[in-house]
C-alpha cells in the first residue's frame, strides 16, 4: 500500500527547519504502518512526527554504529531535560 505523510517543520536535534512542508510518499507494508501508528499513539505523536523521529533516530544510529540505540535515545532525552532546566551537575571527586 502507498501512504503519504507531510514532512516539514521539525525540532529534532534542536534544529528548527522552515515552515514549508513537503509531501513525501512512502511505501510501507501494512503491518509496518500499523506498528508505527500504534507507537505514534503511545507517544502522543502524529504519524508524520513518529516517522520523522524514526528517520532522525536511524540517521543518528547509522552515524554512530558503536552506540546502542537505547543509549542514543537516553542522550536525546537528557539533552531535552537539560534544556528544560532539569539537569543536575555532577560533582567530580572522591565519594563522601
């Protein structure tokens, strides 16, 4: 089956793209589409946003083959927590 998604403004990686959306057609098997839709609902994302997230994550994983996927996801989450002011500085030195 053929499914279309609008790919455009994105905040992944801390970079904002322009507001112009481009319609891209992606050929997916029905089972893959249903799995992506289910995960999109679980993470409260649109299908388009979930697909953009997977593309971004896949590109990072391909560029860093030595890092486990879960580690990359944790890094992205930590980066956003730090931006939100939730980071706690680590005190280097001997344990007390």
